[in-house]
C-alpha cells in the first residue's frame, strides 16, 4: 500500500515481537519489549516520513503545533568541555592531532566543546540534516555540513552521537555504517537517556516526543547493540537530569499545556548515559561476524 503511513514492527533491539503499551503521546504509542525492555514506537511511521521528520524537525502528519523542537543551548558547551575533558583526559594529554566527527551536531555545541579540547590542527566536523541548525552553526564559524552519515567518505578517529539515538530507527544498521568510516583503532562516543530502565512512563522527567523520537534504550540495550557491533565499553558516566532547573522547565511546559508528568522530580531513576566505546581487538582483525 503506497499511502500507508505507519507499519507494525518487532523490537529493533532483540527482534522479538511480544510487547505491551508503555506510553501514548501525540496519537502514537510506545511499547515496551517483554524480552529486553526496549521501548519503541509501534506502529512506527514508515521510512520516508521518518526521513522527512529528521530534516524538518517535525512529522508532517502530526498535529501538535510544534515546529521548533530545540534551540541552541550555550551552557552545554562548558558542560561538554568538562565532561569530555575528563572522559578523554588520556587523549587530550597527548596533544596529538586527531579527527572527530559528530553525527547530528545540531547547533554545534558539542563540536565547539571538542574544538576547545583538541589541538588546533585537529579536524573537527559536525554533520546535521536540519538546515536551520546548520546555518546557525556556520554563522558562528563551526565546521558543519548539511548531510547524512552515508554522505561521508573519509575516516575519523573519533565519532560521536549526542542525544541522537532516539531518532535512529535501526541502531544495529547504523553501527554497521558507522564502522565503515571509523579509522583503525577508532572510538565511538554516545549520549542518550536510560528511558528503557524506567519502571513506568510516570518516571520520564519530560516528554518522550513521539514520534520524532522512535526508540528508547536502557543500559543493557545499549550494551547489547555495541557488543553485537564489536564494540567494548571504555568508560560510562550516568548524569542526573532531574534537578531543579529541569523541574522548573517542566512546570513552564505544563503551564503551556504540554503533556508532562510532574511527579517524582527528584527521585526519578532517569539518567543521561555518556558512553565511550572502542572496537574490540577481534573486531579490528575482522573475526566478528555481522
Ligand atoms: Zn526486545
């Protein structure tokens, strides 16, 4: 059927199909996998609608009156500078020229932080499919391209994916593509929330933003994806996101009529997971099957 807008899928993490409804937003349901706990939109918008949403920031068939999903958050720059400074202190202390690619760079806060940490002759590039974000970052002199991962033909020492995971329908496929442009001995960094580890939707500190966000992992789900793709964890940080500022923001959103649960602002198990991973030696030698 050509005009089909959604399709039923099995779990993008473990491929099993038993699940139960976990959250409803904007007319879409996120289900939780009975086997692995992964949370995913099901039925899911078909592929061309997802691609369209990535470019525009909103699904054309969803009427929730929100086109501007995010804006530049300047305070993220020193925050990432500190966190990535610590997590990669061994790299920075070598003062070596590196190459770093940030996928879904947005307004460029993350690559701005990397630029402050890396040597001045390092190559730092962000890619981002949303035009307004790219234009904003270019105006500030950042090296950002309006394109997708598949458009990149060179290799990078470090590749990062910061709060983009939930937009990627099939993360296993994504990691296969990513490995093609990872230099020998290269590393992967990602940040995403641990929604899959929460016992119920009530514990989500904000909204899930369905269906712009399609998938939500717990720690074990991320480990499974990375392990299957031949990565091992170098370091992991778990950052609280349910502090006072977030609570205040949630109250404002609630007053604007958004679907926010205000309960449990200080006791939620919600964490932002920051994961540094590298390819296992056996993978580099090519002995892990896909
Ligand atoms: Zn599953």
